[in-house]
C-alpha cells in the first residue's frame, strides 16, 4: 500500500476570492472541481492540489496548520500578497538561514513567506 499526500483543503466563505488569491500567488490554474468548490491543480500533479471548500461561517482564531511559500525576495513577496488582497500580520523572524514573514490571505488564513539565504 502506498500513501501519498494529494492536497490541502481550505475552508472559506468566498471560495472565488480566496481561490483567486492563491491561484495568482502560486501561478496555479484551477483544475476540475466539484460544483461550488475550486481545486488548484489536478489529482496527478507533482505538487499537492489546493482545494477551496465553501463553508458558511468565517474563520475564528489562529489556523493551526499553514503553508510556507518560498520567495526570492521577501519585500517583493510581501508587496505581491498585499496587491492580491492579502495582508501582513506584522510578524517577522530573521534567522541565519533566512527570513520568515507571517502573512494572511483575504479571509485571514495565515501563511508564511520564506526567503532562504
């Protein structure tokens, strides 16, 4: 038996808006999906799909699982997220190996931009 990671599902009130943000940020077009849902990528892609699932209630509290997005330039990455409708939480961590900045998508799902040195 072979187990394989195939996706991450994100609950969101406005599926179109949140999926559009992530599609633009990661340059991943939507693939086949269930009605009302949006999938970025295909089941057989080398990268896991991002699945956007409609829910009625907004997020409450901190997300306990988040994505790390590698960028070549942290300042340009921050600017791109903000231009796409996301936000900067103000949290930044500088390490010998690089910098990590905590960002949020349009529905406040936290994620990290990471620039490795």
